[in-house]
C-alpha cells in the first residue's frame, strides 16, 4: 500500500473513532439528563435518545424505568423512544403491554406503536392489536390496524372473531380487505355477514370478499342475492365482476342494470360484464363507453369509480382518446382533471391534450405535473410549459420550472425563461431555476453569466451551492468558470451550516484536479 493511501485509511479510522467516542459521550450525558427534575429537560433527553436509534441501546433500561413515571407525557415519550431504538428488555415489554390498557389515549397510541416496532412475539401482539380495534380513540385504532396489516396473513385467524364485535367489525373488515387473497381464510365468516340482513357492515363484507376473488367464488350466489337490495346493488355488482362468476339470473339482472338511470349502477354493471367476460370485445367496448361518460359526471365518486374501471379494463390509447373527448371539453375543471389523469397513461400521445389543458387555470397544475412525469418525452411541450413561468400562481411557476428540468437538454429553448426566474425574490423559484438549468446542461450555456452572478453575489448560501453545481454541469470544462466555482466552494467549506459545508465538499470533489 502506498504511504498516502495508508495515511488516508488511518485518518478515516481515527475520524470514525472520534465520532464513536463523541456519540458515546452524548448518549451517556442524555441518560444522566433522564433523571432531571425539569420535565422539559427530561423530555428533550428522551426524544434525543430516541432519535439516535439503536445507537442509544445503553439507554433502554433507564427509559424502561420511565414507563412507570407519574407524568403521562414522560411515559408516552419513553414508549416512543424505545420503539425508535428498537431494543428493549422483558420488563419493558410487559410494561408496554400493560400500557395498551392505559386510560390515557396518548400512552395507548405510543405503546401500540412501540410494541410493533420492537417485534416481540407476533402471535401474542396480534391478539392485543385485535382487541384494540374496539378502542374509542381513532388514533389507537389506526395504529392497531396498521400493525395488523403489516403482520398480514398470520393475523387473519385472530381477526375472524373480531367480525362479531360491533365495535371492531368494520375495522377488521378493512384490514382483511387490505390483505386480499391472503385473508382467504375469512371468506366463510364474511359470507355469514352478507347473509345477515341485520348486519350494519354487509356492504363492507361484500367489498372485502371482492378483494379475494378465488376464495369468494363459492359465495357468488349469496352475493348475487344482494342485487335486489338497492343499497347493495353496486357493491354486489362490483364483487361479482371481480369474482368473474356470474350466476345466470344475476347476469340477466346486471345486463338490465346497464340501462339504469343511476350512473354509478349503470357504469358498474357494464364494467362487471366486461370484467367477467374478458374475451368479449363488444362488452368491453360498451363498458368503456359507459365508464368514459362516468368520468364526465359531476359526482366525484362516480368519476373516481369510472376512472378506476377504465384503468382495470386496460382501454387502448386510441379508444381512450375518442371516448374522453366530452370530459376533456367539460366546463367542470375536476372532470377535466380526471380525464387528464387517465390520458396520462397514453404517454407522449397525451401531450397535445396536456398542452391544451394549460389554457385552463384550474387544471394547469395537473397538466404540468403529468408532463413532468413524462420526462424527456415531454420535449414537444417545452414552449408551452416555459410560458407558465409567468403564471400568477407560485405553485404553477415552480412545477413548470421543475418540469423543464425533468425534460432535460431537450428543454434548452426555455433557457431565457429560466434565467428570468433566477432573479425571482421567492427563494424556491430561483433555486428550482438553477437546478433545471443544470439539468439542461451545456445547451443552457447562455445562463452562465446569470448563474455566476447568483453564485458570487447572492446572500443565500444554498442558492450559491445550487448555482455552483449548475455551472459545473453547464460549463465545467471552462477554466475561468471552474476557478470562480472553486473560490466560492473553498469559502463555504468553512460554513457553520453542516449542509452547506458538506455540499461544498462534495462539489469540490467534482472539480477533480482543481478541487485538490
């Protein structure tokens, strides 16, 4: 090994050792602060230890002791910190389990979160989480639901009994639906709910069965019987379509409902027939027509359902373009927004419609974001997007600038507009303009004087750093530009702000020889 390399390795090891020692001192001091009589200082120490993650493992025992503190706030923070550290002891685990029954909602919430993060005996924990589905506090229920969803299939057997608990049944249904086919073991219990005409969650049970089509096939007749109930017609139709099994009598009813005056039922019925018979082009064509009309509905629920239906049927781009003409020309901007999001699935073919949408203030932002998602393929929209930099809405301006950067070198025609944006007093606009100019690269060379001005004359170090980065991307081969960047970076290496300091070091690395 060369001597310089050896010195470099030694330096790194020494640096790591100092960091390790400093961290140990930090943890030790924070542990001492846990004994403070000042609650604010104690809470600050708890939160700091939690933020260190597993590096604060030595603090587990003293934090566990705080689970018995007289202050509910201290107890909640200690539980949260233990979860963040990810390590605990048996005594703390038992205390956390007991805290799930606390009278204080905040403590219950943090105890549930910590137990899940600590990954103790999942079988025991899932029983506790299921019991908390009946909790009166929505935040506790949500944490329990998230934990059970994360546990997944192993939790199903404990969720089935919860379907009979009036306070927990709805939430259990929602978890099972999220688990989909993995929750197949609950199909029988869900079918029993559908049969019970007095159950308040029949609709939820039907929709949950729809999420496990194969397991729900045996329940098709039970679900089909719900087609006669006006409140259950739509979910039952959806479920039968998903299952793909349409009993003869049920199919006739669904076919008749295609002509219903209720937009939701008509669209759902057309979709179900097409989805259950994927090889019938005529049914697919009819369904796409109905769903496209639904996208033009003033009812947001009908629009959302129709949009999802079109996506699931995988309509051809040319068909979508034809069918969505009316929604695109609608005066209702939310309708146009739904149509645009569907058209975005067409890729570059949607660009003419997206450019047209830039003339409508209410959907302008949506159109720009979709164009940005297309990246370099959105190059034909460069001129139209560049004009949006003069918009009155700062969000539109920022998104337009960001989109031009995503288009990259092909957006070089927008360089003058981006140079103008560099001079904006609103910070994020100038920052984004510099970033986008850098992404355009050497073809944005006319921006070099403006970027040099921002780098050397601006009071914001962050803008100086971004401008320096952009200059390296655009004109990094020019010795004068490199010298100017070097001068600024060497000054910022001494910055008190660690982010600015690290950015300067990183950019110095990009300067190669000059950086050395």
